[in-house]
C-alpha cells in the first residue's frame, strides 16, 4: 500500500508522543525516529535519508546492517543463542583466537559494553596490585578522558562535570593532564597499580597522545612492574588507520580494552591481556552474557571482515582525504585545528557553533557530532568512500556558510 505523506507524519507524531510518555529521560533527542539503515545511510520514519558520519558513536564500522553481520546472526541464532557462561562454546573459542592473533595479546575476556570491559581491566590491575604490589590499588588516568558510565568508570573518567555527580565516587583514581609525563611520574606512589588511558581521547574532543609521552608511560609501568591499560574502545579495530591505535606508537599495552566496532552494532566488548596477567581466580570476574555464542559469532564475523577488507587502510586513506578537504574549507570558513588519525577526526569552530552546526546538518540530512560547543567530530563507518566525503563536505560548507551569514 502506498502511504500518504499525512499518514507517515501521523505515525511519527504518534511515536514521538509515545516516546515522551514511556522512555525515561537521559538525553535530549531530536524529533525524528530512526527506522532503517544501509551502508553509509540511515532513514527516519518520514523516509528522510541521513548520511552518517557518527556511525552510532564509532560503532557501525561496516556501515549499517552489513550482510556479514546479518548472516552470522541468522546462522548462529539457528544453532545456539545462549549456552551459559559456565560452558565453552565454539564461536567463543574461535573469536578469542582471532582477537589474540591480530592484537598480539594472549588472553581474552568478553563482555557486552565498553564500560564493562574497562571494569574488568581495573579489576585485573587491582588483582595484580593485591598479589604482586603489596596491595596497591590506585590507577592513574588522564584528565578529559572517557572510560564509561558505570560508577567506577565515571570515577576513572575524570570529567570535571562528573566530579560531584552520584557521590560518593569510587575511590582509587588519580587524574593527570594529557601529554605531561612529569605530572604522571609525580602522581605515582606506593599505592599505584596501573596507568590507564585512551591514545586518542574521543569524547574529550579528539586529543591525540604524543609519542614521547606514551613511550614514557610504558617506561614508568615497566619500572614499577605494573600494567599499562590502553582503552581502545573508540580507537580500536581499524578506526585510526591501523587495526589498533597502539601500533602507531610502537609500544604494546599489558591490558587492552575493545568495544563499539567489535560487534558492528551488536552489543559486545572485550578485555585482552597477556599470559603474565592471567591471574583472576575462580569467581573474580564473569557475567551472564560473557562469551555468549550469538555475540561471539557476530564479533567474529565483523572483526574478520574488518581485517579481510583491510578497512584500516581505507580509514587511513579516507582520513587523509577528509583532512585535505577540511583544510580546503578552512580557507573560506572559520575551521581550525583539524586533528585526529584515520577516521577519528575533529576540528574547531567558533565557540557555541558546534551544536548549532550539527543540528543544521542533521536537518540537511548529514549526521555529525559536536563533542564540545567549539568542536565537530567525524567518525564515519570504515567503509566510507570519497563520494560520501564529498557529499559531507558540500553539506557542511552550505550549512556553516548559512549559519554564519
Ligand atoms: N571508553 C571509551 C574510549 C569510549 O569512547 C566509550 C564510549 O564512548 C567507553 C569507554 C564506554 O563504552 P560503553 O558506552 O559501551 O560502555
């Protein structure tokens, strides 16, 4: 049946009214309802198309509803959906083998969200502190970083706005400024059991860690015999132009956390570590959904496809192309400080313009993100092609020019 425009509009209005009535408020959402996705695009219930340069917050690495993910889910759901965390299952073993192989780590633990993977990393570091470092428990993290929204991860995150939120905080985190090795060194004491950071702070506005700084952090951890935890939940699996951002630096973490892209949209995360830190005892860590066959099959299919199609190389090339195009825009428009690696990019705009520009672009059918009032972040699916970047730049130019006119 052909729907009239009025019928569709009525449907959307009804959905929005129902959402208002029944969904707990946590964030302001625009008056649109997303319905369908394919490749680089999503469509709302009005049939309007959006070019997606947010990718569900760096999640849809293979684009929307990729065939490999759909097929893996269909096949596994017809075989075994959930087996209980008490048992091994085939996809779990297969996926752990793939992830340890491509990352150079030895052991994998699986969870459903990035926050949980990071919680596992903190537990593992504290376990090591308890066993090998006379009970050391404190973890040094970096200001303006982001590690998730559980109570412990909010404490780890060190966002100034979260300082007093949901007090009392989880104890045992010290925050130091990014790229300040002296400050980190000064923060280490007898209680310190790990250093944890992102290599590009995504939520913090795309701030890149310096090579010398990371090398220094690696040295501090080696000197004290404590783990370096790298949170690659946003940067991992091809996004920065390498499979893992740590490969840009020539160092290795002791504990690595992955999320977002790992499931291509299916809720999944992982904590990887080395044999040295295979030290959890029975019952220390777990979860109902850890290593569940359906999520493992999804993750295996997605990660295998990212590696098979060499999407990190595409991220590198398309990222370079986007940087050139953005530099071109900056000749006519107030765009500055173009930064980031691969397809995790940001640039500054005049203070306060970020959210207005993101909203105007959304109205014009382009999804971009303003992590700060003065910044725009781009993190498209890793399958993005030049034609999509050209379209994005056209919309951006038009909307920014008209906002500034
Ligand atoms: N760590 C980083 C670097 C992130 O960017 C995020 C989410 O944005 C998280 C952790 C938390 O992941 P999740 O929202 O899946 O719990």
